[in-house]
């Protein structure tokens, strides 16, 4: 069958909620999976010009309190031994060379992501596309498209969220292969998921099944007839019963050049900003100049801003199992359950509960007679709600933001590229931390203006730089770091280093730091 090309811009009309087919001219914590299937054979490099783009800049709201702003859902272990972003990387690495994979994220998450993707450290070392500020998906995708165009003007982009679960690797590969063929023909292709319930949290897509754009085996691709915003319960039930609506998966394939053209057509202000960024980048302008332009861009999603307006939109109904793990309630779809239908993780003592989700981090959590409830306990925050209200967790996060409460930002244990630290106790003028440093890891060479520090080694060997002195400390030994003294902590040994750090001073915020040298590319001041 001959592929058909989308109409030109001059032939288009503005997209409404329903449209006929266009007249186309020819041209971290672990939740066990429901099952553990054997690895499926992979087809390597389905499309040599394909550049997967993993969208990894989201904030941790819907899985609070386990996810936080600086430790979002993609960094959690859900549905397997790997974290969600590790699962995503493995999934796309069979579709294209690993050094084709781009990670779209921000500076605050980049180092943690690099740590989680260390198996691909060499391939990804120059493949992080960083937003200076979040501007929703359309600007982030446009920025990644510029990078793909720089590497390959004919490059295709496979855009996937970092925090979704996909089961059925061969079916995923087949869908990518067909969608790539349609994208070469000029289409903006999305994957449609067959609904299994009347879901109100997703957008819906209705394809024009009378027009087949391409096929591969049992898979077919169609033009998009209608996009539907997240419906109410009654409409969602009608869509499920009708049988010809699909969930919008948020995964896409298109030529980088095509998506930039469509952005320029439907979001001209964004398109012009991207053209300015391209010219600055090509001229070798400093990153600060590029960041300043990016910060002026109005936020807009790729769905509302482009896909719902474009006459080039196409859809491939897929056969793989999918979940966006969008709330605590969605664990029912991906996690194993006990005989009463409960998802239990951690030190939980339960009596006679059913269909509930209970997560315990460190403390014992006891539950009695719960039905359809969510209980999540972490060292500094606890969530209790009905499963039916799990989507409202983001409202809790909004309240914490307004209160400027630290519990929405990060855990008591904060991950860093060199290890982690845990706040054990704090009060006026003091803070006590437990600091761990991985073997071979080291903190930046740094200084603090308003606090002194005292370090006590409790496990491993610490190499300390203090002013001009460099010396090792073993278990039980300690040292003091005066105010405004250059210092560094590193681990020269083969086991994890643990120290207790006592801070004293009138201000103990994490932003009281001057970095002189850093192994992880963080900002030097």
C-alpha cells in the first residue's frame, strides 16, 4: 500500500473537537510486578535514524509522599527491580543506539538521573538536554528537536515519558517500527491505548479507521479524527462502551524537522524563540543567553498546542500493556496483590483489610479492616486516603507549597550523585546529618560563609581536604571544618563511607555553599 502524506498548511483548517479525515494527497522503593515474564528477544536498531527522547523533567506530585519535587516518580522502583527511568531506557535502547538516546530534564534532576543510568554512562555523557526552567512539554520537545536536527537533519524522534510502565517488548518494538514508517511520510504519530475502564484522568483519541495509512502485521495506522480532553465519568463510560476511542499514551514519533515546522505553524511565538535559540547555539553563544530566551517562553503542552491542531496527526492502536502509574490507585494495575487484593510493601502488619495499598518505609505500620484505602508512611510524612481520592494527592502538595513546607521538596534522606545525606536532628543554630559517600565518590571542593562543620567517621575511611591539608580519617576519628574554610570529603576505599556531620551557625540552608571544583558539573560560584 502506498503511504499518504499529510496536507500542506495551505490546505488545512483549524481543528475543532471533531473533524473528518483530511484530504490526503499521495506522498525507589520497589513494588513487585504482577508477573515476571522472561526477557523477550529484541530487534536492534529498528530505525537507524531514530533518536529516542526520554522526557524526565516532571515533578513528584501524584506519588507524594514517596516522590518529591527533587525525587520524582521516575526515580522510584515500581513494577520491577529497575526504577521507572531505567525501565524506559532499556525499552528504547533496543530501538536505536544508546548514544542516540536524549534525556530531556532540568539541572536539579540531571545528576540523580545520570546516577541511575550509569550503565549507559559513556553513551549518554553528552546527551542531556537541560531546560533552565520548566515550560511544559512543547518547549522541551522543541529543544530536543533542535539537538536531533543538529545531529541528523533527517532524524526521527521517539518521545516517551520516563515514568510509564510498558509490558510486551516485542509489541512495543512493532509499534515503533510502524509509527516510524508513518513519521518518515510526514505524520505526527501517537500511540493509542485500548481503554479497560472509564478513566477520567486521560485524554482520549478517536481514529478515522476507514483510512489506513500503513500496516505492519496486525498493526495499522490511522489519521486522527478527534481529540477529547479528560472527560467526566459519564462521557468516559460512553467512550468505553463505543469501542472506537483510545487513551492518549503521551508517546510520539515524528521527524524532528516536521515537529518544528508544526510548532512554528501552530505556536509561532514558540517557533520563533526556538529559531533564536538555534542561531545562538550555532554561533557558540554562552548558555546563559540561550537560557534567558527559554525563560521567556509561555508554557504549552504538545497535545493542546500542536497535536490537537495539526492535520498531520496519526495514531497507531498498540497491543502492549501500558500504565502511566498516575496515582497510588494505579498500583492495582502493575503490582502483585495478596489474596485479599492488597498491595503490601515494607513492615506492615495487616488484619482483615481488602483491596488496599499499604506502604511502610522504616516504621511498622499496622492496619485493621481497611477497604479500598491508601496508606503510605515515610520518615517525615504519612498519607491516608481512599483509593478513589488518590488523584487529589497533588492538592496536598499544592498546600505544602503554599506553606513553603520542605516535605514537598525532598525526603529526610536526600540523594546526591556522590551518595546521600539524612537530617537526623535540627534546631536553632544546629543541624545533625548522617552522610554517606559511595566508593570513589567525593563532594565538591567547597566553602560555607555562615556555618562550621564537625565530622565523625562511623564506617569506612574518609579522605579530608581542609585548607591546604589532605589527610585520612578512620572509624572513631573526627575533624572540624571552620567557617569560610575550603574543604572536601571523599571516599578512597572500597566500602561506603558513613560520617556524622554536626553543623553550627546562624544559617544552615543548603544554599550557603561556594563550589570551587565539582566532579558532577554542578554550578560553580
